[in-house]
C-alpha cells in the first residue's frame, strides 16, 4: 500500500536526519569504547544481532490505531543504543488522538510527520506558546526539556517518527506527574486555584482502567 511505502521512505529519511542531529547535539556522555556491552553478555558472543532491533516490525501492514500508541527504540528496548546518544519513537494517532503535554528532560525531539495531519506546539520558559499545523513530509523540533504536545487533526490516523539525541531521552507527562504522583490534593487545589473536589475528579479521570 502507498502508506506503507511512505513509511519506509520516511524511516530512511529520518535516519539520515537523526544522524546529523546526533552528531551536532548529542545529549549523553561520550564513551571511550566503540560500544557498550551489557554485563550479562560475553563480548565473544556479540554478533550483528546485538545491533539489530526488530520491535518496529509490528508497524508493517498494521491496522490503523484505535488509541494513541507509542513504539520506542531506546536503550531499554535496544541495549546497543547505550552510549550512542540516539533513539527513536514511532507515534500512532487515531483521528482526534492527542499526545498530552509532556517533556523530554535529556534531549530535544526531532519529529517527522509521515502520514495524516498534526497540530503541534511547545511552551518556552517565558510561557510563550509556539504552534504549527504539519502535513506529511514536514519536520518540527521540540527544544530540550520544554513542555510540548501533538494533536491529530486528520479525519484519518497519523504516523509520526521522532528522533532523540539521547539513548534515553526520558518522558515526563504533565498530567500524570502532577495528578497521579501523590501530591496532596490541598496543594494542587491551591496551585490551580480550584477546590479539592475538582482535583479529585481530574485524578479519577486519569486513573488506569480496571
């Protein structure tokens, strides 16, 4: 299908772009070896398979997403990335799907829109909001550590590939970190200039489904 061919082409293009981003603005400490082997793996047993990640194969011929979904290739999923200052994520949006406000504390994010249409935005340290509507082929950079979001405005799904200048960029979800981490309800009510009942309602909406 055309969309599958487009995804393959986009992955190749973004690989080149990510390499340039990695060289220019790596977010991890430099290493003094070619690569880092996990302690549970004997160096004599390392083959090309160690440097191969197959976790994205599920994208090929996949059905359109029903919910917002993220597939990651960080050092947690792909240990060969440790020390290499690069990682990827593929974001799948249904129509109307949103990636809620969040930050990546250890890296900027370079987003490439493969399919669909997105509204994206971030807020800088002066509280200024920068937004843009993207169409396939567009790229957008979210500066390191700043709160940002993506929202699918297509009638159909959207596919995004994001590159990071860190093997573990980290993700801090604003709604989750604020409302589900145990901060006292009274403190949240005062901080958001509302009442405890409203805070509890927000928390209930963010609670995982049983």
